[in-house]
C-alpha cells in the first residue's frame, strides 16, 4: 500500500521552509518590512530616506518573501493527491487559496517592496527634494500595508480548507487541526484590525497563536508522516 511518505515529508519540509523564510524576511528586511509584521507602520518619518538607507536589507527580505511564496505553493501540490481522495472540493480549495492565490499575493508583495527600493534610490539621486517621489513612496508603502491583510484573508480561506481536510481524514492528530482552527480565528481578528486601521498593537500577538502550530505540524509531517490507518481508509474509500 502506498503510504505517501514522500508527500508527507515534502509537504512538511516546504511548510517548515515557508515559515522560516517568512520570519527571516522580517528580520533581514529591517524596520520597513518588520513594521508590517508588528503592526507598527512608519508614521511621520521620511519613508523613502529609510528605504534608501536599508535598500540591501529590503531587497534581501523581499527575496525571502518570494521564497516563502514558492515553498507554500509547492506544499499544496504534495497534499492534493491525498486530500482529493476525501473531497475534491476541499483539495482544490487548498490548492487554489493556499497555493495559487496566496502565492500570487507574495509575488505582488515582493514586487511592491522592490519598487519601493527603486523609488528610494531615485529619491537619493534627485537630492531628496522631490515631493512627487515622496508622495509615490508613501502611497506604495501604505499600499503594502493594505496588501498584507488582504492577502492574509486569502491565506486563511486556504488554511480552513487545509485543516478541515486534515480533520476529516485524520492524516495527522486532530488536536493539531483544532489548534489550526483556533489560530485561524485569532489571525482573522488580527487582519481585520489591520485592514480597518484599528490595530492597537496586539495584531502580532494574535498571529502568534498559529505560528507555533505550523512549525509543530511541519515537524510532525517530516518525522511521523501520515497516519497509516487513515491512508488505508482513504484508499479503500476511493476503491
């Protein structure tokens, strides 16, 4: 019987790498990238001046965002063959929202930060006296602030499909799926606060409910793989 061990390991590795790349992007990207992670946007400062002074860090952080998107998109490909044995709709929902749409969000986010770097460099070349560039930089910076919660909502829809599939199939312990559901609720609250500019600074802590769950689930998939009994049940169901 096919235990889909390779699929479990690859999904776990890609899930783990995606989380690591996401954390490192905020660390390496400096205060510009981390301002969105911690819900503390840069207000009343020379945004383009800060961007120009940290252009290398922002570029490095942007590259890690791109790698995160690629990892998480690829992760859904390895889960789809198993999930579809239970529900084609949930499997497609996972691939669409946690794969294609979430990956598109990370791609746009990467381009947005790189465009901000180009504006910052041009801002310095012109002598830091261009009001038009300052306005463009501020708009692009706040566009990223709106993009983050919008993309996260797509991620959360995909996460719900993912955890429902895991819960129904019992491929991993159900307590991990329940932990994921709880994390989704807290993350959604965080993103709605950010979307409507109502975050008092607690958004980051709300998001931390699901962050350790993703690490634990990734490690579980790598070390334990899928539940053999659950795989056997799904195989019998499709037959």
